[in-house]
């Protein structure tokens, strides 16, 4: 049965003194069903986030709200509203306010801001949020001098995360610049097998790249990808400040084209056979590691039409192992086989003793697709205009799993020459790949002959 409570009808069952509770309209109340928060107005949900002397929001609520709120309010607007509520309710700028009168409000507020900066540090690339953060924490420190160290640690950790993001973006820019430079000499004089003959080692190096790029994706980037212009008041200052999600998708595409390029650049059939079987073995090692994203990129590369049309080459390939891998990533039944393998990897990860057993790298495009359909299938607002917070819980659950996966450190040794080759070696464009394929095995039908003429 649905019930309405004021914003301090807290999950923990704690009720505040009346001095802590501002007047709130009934239409601003939160709606619960069987003790579970289902909906509420934006104002009531923000109020439910704001701590007081006797109240602190549940961590799961804080994360779910900060994650999903950007579907209907910009982060800098939310920060401004939170600061205004704190100032008004606690009289923070009154000359009469004291540490004793505030009680635990100061530590509670710093704890809340700590959760925000820890879980969503990229929000603070916005100077407006950073300005509000500095002002409100400085005011709290004036009243609570003993919190100065805690605020210092909060700011240090936040700046370290933002600095790490900037360094990562600079690294990607350098990699892209090297790729562009090496494109001037597109004809490779070596292949990945000569650089790394071990399928296991290559799978481990792919895992390094996957985990590094996965770790840089902010949880809010999934939600920002779904934001609709009509829901939000956007200005030039509200443009997306990160592209880590897009960079990760680009890596998947590059790896697929890399696989096809490494095969098609060999004019000798026996070398193409060797490369195909090598990549099948790499894919198998990726399964054993729990690296499903590289696995799918390899399968996608092997299934590209310039590779699939090489019939004489495939005749010499031991296709049994490849067919097993393809079955594992078969899209039928909504990728049922893959989802079963993912569950097994999650089960292994939860009971892991060694770091290498903790690795779970999901097929990223499917993860994004699942979140997209969750977003599209659930309205942001209910018929009465209230925020559909049940959707927020579901988004938070999926993103929390992702956070667990991305926090795993890669336990394998790094091999810089192999990593450099994977990241910067030139890959053929779609047309170049098609042309190289025809050079390997000539066109067989009218369509292929016409296509070959167009490409030459």
C-alpha cells in the first residue's frame, strides 16, 4: 500500500525534532510502498538528501538520487539547491550560529559532500559546483574547526581524481596523435604474432587496456547519455565534460578492425590461417580471464565480411573452437549464453581469493543497451508529475555492479611493446579492408567484382 511521508520519514525509521523539519506541502511528500521509496517531487527528494543534526540520508538513497537526478536537474543546480537548504535551515551565516547549536549537522554535511565527490568526482569539473563546494565547506570549517583536516582530505582526493582524468585524456590524445602519424606509413612490416606469440599474454595485455579504460568511466556518464534536452534547461556551460564512455566504445571498434587488418595484410594463405587460429586462441584466453568485451571485439573482427568471404582461408582453419566461442556470444534469446557465462564469472569473482579471479569485464555495448532500454522503458515522471524513483533504484543497481567491475586492478605484468602495438598500430579503413580482402582472395561473383572495381 502506498503511503505519503514528509522528507524525514527516513528509511532508518529515525524521526527528527520539529526544529529540523521545514514546512512541506503534502504534494511535496515522498511516496512509499511497503516501506520502499517509490516517488516524490524534486523538492521533496532534494530535502530527503539534505542532512540535519539528527538525520543523515541512507547511502543507497544518496547514490541513487545523485546518479539519476541529472535526468531532471543539472548537477550544479542540485548543488545550489542543497547549499541553499542547508544555509536556510541551519542559519549558517547567522552570527549567532555555534557548533553546539548545529550539533552533528557539520560532520553530516561534510560526509554527504564526501560521498558526492567520491562517487561523482567529474561533476566538479563544473566550476559552479567547485565554487559552491569550497564556499559551503569553508563556512562549516569556520564553525567546526576540527573538521578542517577532513575537508582537506576531501578536497585532496577530489583534485587527485580530476587530475587523473586530465592525465588520462592527455594520454588518449597522445595515442591518437601517434596513430595519425603512423597512418602515413600504412603498410605494416610486422604483425602482432611477431610482437607477441603467446595468446595468453596478448589476452592479458588486452585486459590491461580494458580495465584502464573501464576504470575511467564515471557512473553518471551512462545517465548523461540518456538525458533529453526537453527535460533540462541546458546552456553552453552544461555540455558534457567527459567522453570516457565514447572512448571505450571506440576502443572496441578499433580492436575489431585491428583483428581484421592483421589477417588481411597477409597475402599468403597459410599466414592468414595462422592469424585466425591465433586470435581464436586469444579469444578463448579472454573467456578464461573474464574479459568478455575483448572476446566480443575479436569475434566481431573475425565475422567482418572481408574476413568471412575468405573461403579458401577458412577451409584450412580448425573451426570447432571458433564455433564454441560464437555460440557463447550468440545474440539469440537476448544473448542468453553470454549472460549465463557472465553470471558464472560474477560467481567466481564474488568468491575470489586471487586478484585474477576477480576480473569481470562485461560486453560493454550490451551493458549500455540494457541501461538504454531500462531508461526508455520507465518514465522519469509519473502521471502526477512526481519523479519515478523506482526507476532510480533500478539504474543504481545496474551502475553499482559496473562500479564493482571497474575497480578491479589488473594483476598481470605489463608488456609495453605489445600494448603500444595494440594501441597505435595502423588499422585499415572499411574500404581498405575490403580491397585487401580482394587482394587475398579474388572476387567470386558479380557483386564482389563490381565492388572491387569501385575500390581500385
